[in-house]
C-alpha cells in the first residue's frame, strides 16, 4: 500500500512540475545566458549518470577492461561510427581484456 501511495505522490508531483512550464511561460523571462545554457544543463546529469553506471559496479570501480571498452566506444562515437560497430567494438575490447586476465 505504501508503494502505491509513493508512486501516486511522485506521479502527481511530476505532473505538477510539467504543468508549471506552460502556466508560467509568459510570466517568467529568463536571461539570455540561462537560455543558452539550458541544453547543457540537461546533458550534464545524464552524462554523470552514464559515467557512473559505466565505470562502477556495486559501489566500486568496475575494472580496467570496462574502462577500456567505454573509451573505445567514446572514441568511435566521436568519430560518428555506426552504433552497431560501436557496441561490437566496445564489447569486444572489454571481452578480450578480460580474457587476457585484465579485469
């Protein structure tokens, strides 16, 4: 029962948060610098979440093999390689390093 109440409260809170944007759109003017930084402000927490999830496991460092796989994926993504190639290369790098004893 508590779980249902928690989900309901979070749902109402999320809905009210989303509703404030359209309601306050004409009443609130943001400085140009803030408007320019809004897309970056959304990307920063997502990047932090991705890095934390990719490099840690059970609260500690996930190992050098995973770090190398993430680095390979990052380099290939910056070179605009196709997603399938990125996934295969990152997984292959991690697997080969783990196979060779580097965890």
